[in-house]
C-alpha cells in the first residue's frame, strides 16, 4: 500500500510539472507574439473580462470613454511606443503625438496601416470614425480631420487603452 501511495504521489508530481511547464511555455510564447504577431485575437467578452482590468474592459469592449484631461498620457511626451493595453499591438510612435487641447492623447499617424481598423460611428447623433486595434478590435477612440500636417488627422485616443514602452537610449 505504501508503494502504491508513493507511485500515485510521483504520478501527481509529474502531471503537475507537465501542466506548469505547458503554461510557462504558453505565456512565454504569448509574450513573444504579443507585439510582433499580426494574427487577429478573437476572444469572447467573457474571456476579455477575465484578463482585463474593469477600466480597460469598459473602454476596449464596451466602447466607453474616459473623462477628458484624466489620462496619464495627456501631457506625457517621453520618447517611445504606444501599444494597445488589451493585446500589446503597437499603435503609435511618440513622435506622432501632439497637444490637440481636446483632453485626450492625440496622434496624427498610426505606426502601420494595419495597426488600426476604421469603423463608421453614428452614435450620439454624430457622424464619426471609430478607431479600433487592428489585432484585437479594442475600441481606442475616434479619428477627426482637424489634425496637424503632414496628415491633417487627429487620432483622439483613450489613454486607458494605451500602454507605453520608453525608447532605449
């Protein structure tokens, strides 16, 4: 009986070790893919709710808007890259950020054409263009045609949905 218990304990230990190893591999692979893989991320709202903070979930999945002038990135001008806080997709370079005075971080150009999806938004009695993450479809904000040269565009983005990585010197 003692040998049977030892064998069972050994089997459980091996099984748990295999499970932990596969989870480690999966999360490591996900981190590597996070910023470089162009594959779409398709999760249900229930799956997103489990991994995002309430604040990010509200903006990203419920198409919410943070209050103006509350974003930590509103008056932030460090050099680096802004990414989607939901999936890590690179969205904007800091040299495309400008002070629009609108109360939200503003950019005049995305990092690549495929990093953003454009969707008509006729909500609240307005005709606007919603901008979403090109990888996970998270709501980012809206696009307006009153930005500075060279594009004349203003990507008005909720700061809550942005993560920032400082450029290496």
